[in-house]
C-alpha cells in the first residue's frame, strides 16, 4: 500500500463513504442511491461490469474500500449518460464513476491492464501535447497499445479503411509529423501544469 493510500485510510478512519464524499466528484450523491438497479439495466456494458453502479454504491456505504477502488467497474463507463437520464433520483452516476476511477489513479491502485484505462491515458497524453487531439497518432497508439505484434495485425486489418480515408481526404498522413495545435500552446501547457500542481496539493492535504 502506498504512503498516500495509507494516509487516506488513517485520515478517514475507515469511513469510506466520507472519504468518497470528500475526494470523488459528486461523491456526496452516493448515499442517495435507493438500489433500484435502473442504472445497471440502462448500461450498454452492464453485463460486463464486475460490480454495477448501485452495487458499488452499496459497497462504498459498507466500507469495502479495497474492493471498490481495485475494481475494474468504473473503468467500464463509456459516458453514454443513460444511467443519469433514467435514474429516478437523478444521481450523477457517470460523474461518480469517472471520479472513482480518477481517485483510484491518484492513489496508485487502479487496474493496470484495463483497456478503457489504457485508452483514457493515451487520449489524455495525445491531447495534452498540443491542446488538440491528433487522431492519426491516437489511432496508431491504440493499435499498438497491446504490443508490436498485435499492432501490426490490427494495422494490416485496417489498411483498406485507412487508404479509403486518405483518398477521400478524411485522413492526412502528414498529421503524423505534428498536426494541429492550439493558438497559445505555451499558455495551454502552463494551465495544465497549474492544474496538476493544484491536484497534487489536494492529494497532500
């Protein structure tokens, strides 16, 4: 267990609900869940979750800290917002799922090989570089995120679609050299750095 994780446990004296309320976006809504299960039934990936949202909320209230934060469940959220639209109490479930994933990452206990976590990190790294997503580079990164052999197989399988996109000018191969950037790249990167400093300060406190 990391020093940060240990200090969090000590700080909240194993009251995981209070910890979630203090550190997870919209976490104060967890206690409002009435366990109807509409969120799980509305989720397109519902059958693939090891713990559906309402079960995660119940586990949080039961103090099952490790089981929740080490779960892959919140990493399954695709931000479709079906759960929020259909929740009888209008809980911000999508925001809580992403908040739990972010908090687990801050503590260093997130699942290491979860595909959606890999995609989220690749997307962020791509965006943070120039302030705009370079779709070509992002696509190539996704092809190769599980290794060189798997990447080559995927690239060859998508070669026909890629050539079609080039011919119809839906993809520019020159994007690999850099791509578009925001007008004030230095200002954008300064903003990101400041946000990271604020986040680090929050964790320390």
